[in-house]
C-alpha cells in the first residue's frame, strides 16, 4: 500500500508540473524576529527581547504562488511592490522557489507591504504592519495590467488566480479588465475573495470564499448551509 501511495503522489506531482498558473494579487512579505524575553524594560512595562535570528516568508498572493510552486506547478506572480529592499527580498525569495516575477510592477511612492512579527520563546508578542491600502490611480493600475496582459499573451496559462487581500491590487477596475481579458483568451480565472463586494468578481470562473467570508457575504451568524 505504501508503494501505491508513493506512486499516486509521484503521478500527481508530475501532473502538477505540467500546469502553468498566473497568480495576481496583493503581495506581502512576512518578517519574523525571533528571540528570548530576558527581562522587563525599565522604560515601559514590556519585555526586552534579545534578538537571536530573523526569517522571512512570502505572504498574501506571493504565498499562494509559493504553495503552488511547492507542488511543482509552474507559477508567475503579478502585483505591486515598492522600489525598496523588501521588494528585492520578494524577488530573491521567488527565485529561490522558482516563481516567475516579471509581473511585479514597481511603484515609486509605495512601500512593499510587510508584516513584522516579534516572537519570544516561540510566542508572538507584537506585529508591525507597513502598508498603504488606498486605491491606486488608473495609470498605476494600467501599468500593472500591461505587465499582466503581456504575460497572458506570451505564455500559455492553464488558469489565473486572483488573490484578494484587500490591499489595493484587486480593485474593481483591475478585476473587470482582467476578467474580460481572461474570458476573451479562454483562460479560467478563479478568485480567492476578500470583503463583501463580490460584484467586482462578476464573470470569474469561480469564487472561493472560506467559511468566515461566506457567512459575512450571506449575512448569517454562525455556520449552517441552509441560509446560504
């Protein structure tokens, strides 16, 4: 039986490796500061953490791309980044994981979204978010769409995933134009949604909310499939 399981796994990974998927959405960089809490600060009633190591991980839409790449899927990533060191880290992490990143669109007045977590003795003490979530200009959206459309015309994608974290990329303008282009090209587009404005996803192949998101959009308390 064990050999059968290995054979199935091998077959699945081989089939995944034949797939090419474009992930579009909000790109985040997760940072982790690991250490030990040694004492209480004399300046304020907070622990003093002695830093031992730092790690990073791809977050948001970049994490979706990373998960697909771990299954041997050929992945391209598109979204906004800033002209900063954190964007360089995102690109480096993508290259380490064989994730294409030619769809990253750099904005001069934008900082790559980061979430920095401080952990002491494996317990999270604090999270610091560095992000701008205001609506971007049409010109900036058009710049990102141009990069996405170039990828769609150049590569043969089996699907597009729109990964919405409500950080500004998946605005109605971008969703409308991307969905229209995918429908014209015959490329399925799947949405991992955020928020309650599902009208902007009209025309997508499928929308996949999680349990919390579906209760919010259905305006029901608790979980039951009947009202939905």
